[in-house]
C-alpha cells in the first residue's frame, strides 16, 4: 500500500442468522498489517451485551508490520435476543475506524410443553413393606417448529419419590412425545422437584413438580362401633347393623370392603354375614359414608368373631370387629353302635354312652322301651338336656340266654323338635365256669399307674387270639391278647385310679364327699366309714370253651405332685408360668384353683396370681398360666392346686423361682440449664397391707451423678402406690454437641427390694447471665454486690477475675465452707467500679468454683463527667485541704488552679500515686482592701495534663470578707 494514502473507512457485516438459546456460534475477525509500519488497534462497541463477546485476544494491542491478529466474535444467547443494530468499531492508529455491524437472533426452541409446573397435591403414603401408591401425570412435548428437527432428553435423576420416563429422542416437525411423571411419596412431607429437559444438547427447559405425602385415614365416625355385636339370632332370621365411616384424609379416598378368603370362601360369608356396598366407593375429604352389615344365619353356629376389613391406598386394614351367634337344636350320641364283647351267663356288663347337646335350646328326650329287647336296659329313660351339656346313659347288657351273637338294632331315642336317634347294641353270652374266678388286688396313688400281669396258658396246638372283656373305669388292658400254641402269654392289667379311696383327712373327707353326693342321710352316729374300694372285672373267653374271670379290687391314696417348674426371673418383672392341667376323665371338668406360697416365701412382696377356675375338656390338657412377680431378690416357691369341687379330686404343681436382680424399669430423660432443677416423677406400686410399714435404709438411694437426688413425696404406707421425685440440677454445662450423659438411679425399700431407673442427663448453658449496672463520675466509685447460690458439697476457695481490672475491682479469692444441703448456700461478692475515662465500660465477672461450676455476671459501668463539689467554706485567714484521688493506672501529676486571688493554693501541682488520694491546701486571705463586706466565692480546678481531653475536677469555695 502507498503510505501516503489514507485508507477509507470500511463497514463489515456479520450475520449470525438464527440460533437457539444456549447454542454458540462464532465468527473469525482478522486484522492484517500490510503496511511498512506497526500500528495500534482498539475495539469498541455501542452496547455491552454479555451474549456477544470478542474473544481470542486483547481488545486493544499492536499489530506488527507483515503480521496479523486473529480474534473471534462469539454469540451465545441465554435468552431470546435480537442483535440487529449492534456495532463493533475497530480504531487503527487512533484515527482510522472500521465498523463491524452485527445481526442475528437467539430464539427458544419451538417446543411446546403441555405444562411447566404441576402440583400432584396431597398423595397417599403406604406403610413399610406395602406396595406404594403411585400417582401419574403425562407431560406432552410437541415440536412446533415447521422445519427443524429438535432433540429432547431429560437429565433428571430418578428419586424414590419421583420418576420421569423420558428417553433421548429426536422430534420431527409437528411430532409429539408423552413423558410420564410418576410420583410416589414415601413419608409425610412436602415435596418439590425441578425436572430439567435438554433441547438440542444445549438449551435447558425446567419443569417444576410439587406434591405432598399424606397418610390415608379412613375411620369410623363413631369410635364406639369398633366392636359390633349382632347378638344371638335364631336360625333363619336376620339382623342388620349400620356404621358410618369418614375420610379424614386430605384428598378423596377410594375404598372397598374386603372379605378375606379361606378355603375358597370368604370368612364373613362363612358366618352368613353380608357387607354392603360391595364395589369401590370414593369419599371426599371429611365426607362420610354408610356401611351396612347383615347377619342371616342358615344354620346353628356357636359364638364367632370376625374382622371387617377395608382396602384403601394399597393396604388392607381392620375397620371393626363383628361378633354374633345363631341358635338352634343340635344333638348327637357319641356313637351309634355300642359293643359289649363276651359276657358270662348270669353276669352283666355296663357301658356308658353320652348324649351331647351342642345346640342352644333345652330339649326333652325319651327312650323307646319296647325297642330294647330282652338283653339290654338303659337308664335314665327320659329327661331333659340343657344347651352345651351332656347326659350319660348307662346301658346294661344282661344276657338271658347263651348266644354268641346278640344284636339289637334300632333302639330309638326320641327328641323334641328334631328327628329321633338310633343306637345298636351287640354282645355275646357264654357260660361261666365256677373254678375260673380269681382276685387281683391293687394299691396305689390316684392318677398313678400300677401294673400287674395275668398269665393265660394255651394247652392246644393252635394259637389263640383273645379279646379281654374289662369292666371298671379304673383299669386298662390291651384290646387283644395273642397266646402261642402250647404256650402262655401275659396280659398287662394297669390300675389307674381316677379317684382317691383314701383322700387326705381319711374318713372325714369321705364323709364330706358323701354329704356332697347326698349319701348317708340319716346315718348320724353311725361311726366312721371304712375307706372306699374300687372294683372291676376282667373276663377272658377261651377258644376251648372255657373262660377265666378276674375280680379286680383297688385302693388309692392322694396324688403325687404333677411336677416342679423351676423358673428364673428378675425382680419386679411379671413372669407367666404355664402349668399343664390334665383331665383324666372322659368328660369335661371344672377345677377350682388354689395358690399357696411356701412357708419361706414373703407373702407381702411376692405375687402369684391366676384365674380362680379352669375348664378342661374330656381327656384334654390345658395350660394354666400363673403370673409370678416378686419384688425382692432371692428364692420363692408356691403350690398351685386344681380341685374338682364336685368330687374332691385334685392335682397340684410346685413352682420354684429364683429371683435375680431387677432390670432397669424405665429410662428418664432430664434436661436442665445449669443450676436450674429439672424434675420427673416416679410412681411404684405398694402391694403391702395398709398396716404394714415400709423401711427405708439410711442410704436408701444411690446415683453415680452427684447432680441428681431422689425425694420421697408423701407417705407410702397405707397407700396403694408410692411417689418419688427425681431432681437434676447440673453445675457444669455439657460440651456443645455432646450426647446426653447416661447413668443409673437405684433406690431400695427393705420390704420391696431394689428399683433401678436409667437416666439420660443433658446440662445446658444458662439461658441468660445476670447483670450489674454501675454509674459513677470520673474520680468517684460505686460498689455493687453479686449474689448467687453455691452448691458445693465440700469446702473450696473460689477465684474471681475480670478482664478489665482498671475499672472493676473484686477480691481475687474467697474461702467458702461446704453447703449443708441440696438447696446450697448464698454467696455475695463485692464489685467496685472506679472508672478512669468517660463512657460505657463492659466487662464480665467470672467466678470459678471448681467442681461447683462457673458463674458469670455481666458488668456494665457508665462513667460521667465529674460533678462540681462544694461550696466549701473557708474562714478568713484560714485554710482547708481538698482531697484529690488518682483514678488512673499510673502515677500522675495533677495541676491546681484557682480563679480568685483572694484564695491561694499551697502548691501548683502534686504527684499522686495510682489509685491513691492526695490533697492540696487552699487558704483564704480575704478580699483586697476597700472591698465590700460579704461572701467571696472562687473555683479550684484540678486537671491531669497527661490525660488530654479528660475534664477537670471543680471545687467551689466560699469565704466571708
């Protein structure tokens, strides 16, 4: 180029076109120096827009000859923008301008979101372990750009509460995609989420999602209906009940009544209960609905109880319990065929058969006597049977002719209100040889087995298969006996007495039992009765045509202990002890229960309790639960006796308990500021009689923490419980963030043993600190007293310190005797405020009392300007000393001046030691000659030159001329 020519101004156009928000587009700008000299350049712009930047180098620098500088013009819109009218001006060598005119637009992607904020509102949470209830909404995103393809991706990370199902996709013009939002609240709280969607990999569009987790609550409007009783309904009738339910949730609730299935049938359906409505029902918040329950029994049913279950919010819950029963007639014989085996001619055999009334109506019965035949008798012939009762019929087989097959079918029992029952009796009759009768004598204990052997010999060459015929409830033997050919076999006869023939008390007990049974009337004076004897018989019909007969006789004494149950339990804890109660009879028995403590067991501090009676079904066993509780450590024992009051028969168990140290009954949490008392009450039961005193040892309570004490409130004797108060008064605050201190409180009552409680103690700093306020003029002082209660259990020397001793003075140490009681003792500390400068002075008094803690008191002192003193009278020709105190921390020189020559000072200045007082003498010489008589006044000023700005002290003087 010709250096003598000026380059003309040039205009350059840069068009970025249209790009999406958050995309970036760049244009290169190059400066080329084609001249012979270096030149400087500087870029400027007409508007400062951060979305358009010049990067890649300096905006102002030097371009050497033959060199070039490359810069970049970057357009990065973060919001919609139009660049039209934007100019960059490049100035060369300070006088040549080149203009860059920029155009372009930044626009948002033409994606339409069906919503940018969604509120799920209150949604139900479910208990742990139950499938959660999910709420779902679908966001529709549509590409409304007529020509551009737009990519869409969701960068939201799935949480336990919100899941967004959005996979990366490219939307063609006009295409839409559905994005499901699944909200599953897990706990009761408010939720908020920001879900970002990335468009074209650069632009982010946020969708806000909020919701709340709320519990689902469907409750009975009337809580007293939680148990609904249909009562007793006759078969074929019906009974209806209604209950109202209310939705106590914060949103509408859909529920459905559920009849749980069991063996292919609903449990409510099985007891003929119908529940309406049967479909799903929706209740709005606080809306109520009605549920109908109908009981229509089609058969007799014993008392039943079932739960009415409702399903809502993904869970099934019990709504209420319904009970009822239906009445009807239901009777049956325990068997319809009664075999008697073989009976010798002239003898008889009696067997029992039970009629059971499992219905609900008292029914009359009557045997048809004409259907018995000549060989059988039944007693009683007629009577009534109560509901849930049994009647035992005695059927006697007394054959009148020898016959190996005696059978009577269709013995009829007529019943009122229902069909008759039929009984079949079978037996055999053989002749009885006279020399084949033997005696077997037994002697044992009630309900204890005793065995004797009966030997049967077979002299024939063929084996025998015998069926022993046994009479007598107290003996047992095998149903079959095999005797080998030309051999012998033993039949075990077991004597298992079901009752006592010689009960405790001997004849007296027999007389009592007889009286209970209505026997012996009119036998007064007949003398003691002999012990009762049990009898029975054992008959063997032999294949060779002969027979053997054994007469069985036995006596029995009181039963032995069923067993000793040994247990171990901590003191003051209730231990359930299960004792098996066996019924040895083929009919139900009711036992009366008697509990007796051993002689060496303290009855006042030992409790053994159970129900007064227990029912045991025929030949059944029931676990009777005894609740055992001992207040004191050691050993204890008890005997539990179960007696049938109708027969006097009984069984008993022994319990031997080892009582160990008690565990921690409860853990008390106490939190208190230091030197403040936190209190908790402890209440314990007093099982002792009202007239029995309680003994508290001298050291009746202990605690490892010295800041805890236990106080008894009121008298415990004569009351059913005792109340104690735990008091916690910490003296030293816990470290910040420290967990509560755990310790144990133990107290002992001689008659009731030891009680243990855990304590969690937290000592907090004081809520506020006391304050002392002072106000004194410069040069003066004020003394105040800091009073506090000290809780020291031993003599100590407390230390006092302040951070600014130049203004506040306090004794450094003080000896204090031990406090006599829990309430502590008052301590008073004198604090003196003597300021040396004007203004407010703040300080803190810290009193360190060692183990008794630290006390702090704020000190606030206000120093005022010194007040003038006087007037001070000085006699003519006399003098007077003025006292001046050095309140400063160092020795100071004080200057004295007077404004009236009638008064003269003894010195113009004086040095006064720190915190000490000095004086200056002032003399009154009188006024000048010729002055009028009367008072003469003056002012003396005292100043400290070293303390610039400090006001002087002023003394007013008065003399009489």
